[in-house]
C-alpha cells in the first residue's frame, strides 16, 4: 500500500479492500459457524480484533495481507472445513462484486483485461469512483486467494491440518511452522521482499491468478 501513497484514491481503495475482505471474511466465518453449530472463539467486531499484526505489515509493505483465523471445533471435519473456507469465499465475492461494479460504472470492461495488482499498488490514474472500485476489487480478491495458501496462520493451513494424519513428522512440522513462527516468516518474505522482480514472488503468483479472474469478470 505504501507504494500507492502518491495516489490517494488508490491508497484508500487498497486500504478499504483489505479491511473489507478481512472483516467480512471473519464475520462470514462466524455466521457460518453459528448456522452449522460449530464453535469458534468469540471476537470483537472490529478491525483491531480480527487483523493479524504481521498480516497488516504484509499489506502495508507488499499489498495483500491476512487476518486472524479462528480454528473451529466440536463438529465434523466437513463442517469445520466449510466454516474455514467461508472466509476466503466471502473475500473473493466482495472483490469480484467491486470489479463488476467498476465494469458497470465505467460502461465497459476493457480496463479489466490489462489491470493487475502490480499496477494498482503503484497507483492508478482515472475517475476516482472507478479507480476506487478497481483497487478495492483487486485487493479483496488477492486477500481471498492468499488466505487459501497452506502456510500458518492462513486459512489454507487450518484446512490442511484437518485432514493430515498426526504423525511424528507432521507434529514436528507444525511445531516449526506454528510455534516458532517460521510460517509467518516465510509469508513475510514471500509477500514483502521483491525477490527476482518488482513485486514479491507470492504477489506475482497471486497476480497471475487474479489476471485469470479479471478475464472471467470481463467476459473473456
């Protein structure tokens, strides 16, 4: 986000997209848990209670970030998996909805063919309303995809943990990645440091995936 400071509308759009994706994803996860009778840890309905501090650093320095994921308990693995995946799904829906809103507001979808997160994090030029929607959409979609990566403390890791056999090697892996925060360190390196390009490696990968989503939203 810091790279977009020279373009206030882009910066605001990225910030709103990040907060909206995290808050809506967590709220949706808790709502889904209540519907399915799955227990999760209660949290205050505020950004301070749901945003991981390391995830906030990643968002500020690299673009996408992550929030705190509450591990569901006391029900079947299938229900817990549904609850976990509800968060990323809602973030993706918000992002696609914002991009579709841009297409409707702009009266066309041509920009979506060439838009990417690398372009957005450096700031966009254009009508404020359209730039805002594109930045919100791209940020929310990228956050939703990032949540699915199987590294702690992301949602993808918790989903993976549901179905992996608790062998000795797995317990050792969990200890290193979770308790010693190696997973967080790996995520910060991959989302913040521009290794081998202008954007961090993980952001480049997510950017490639987002490009395919944009083509689908743009109708081709």
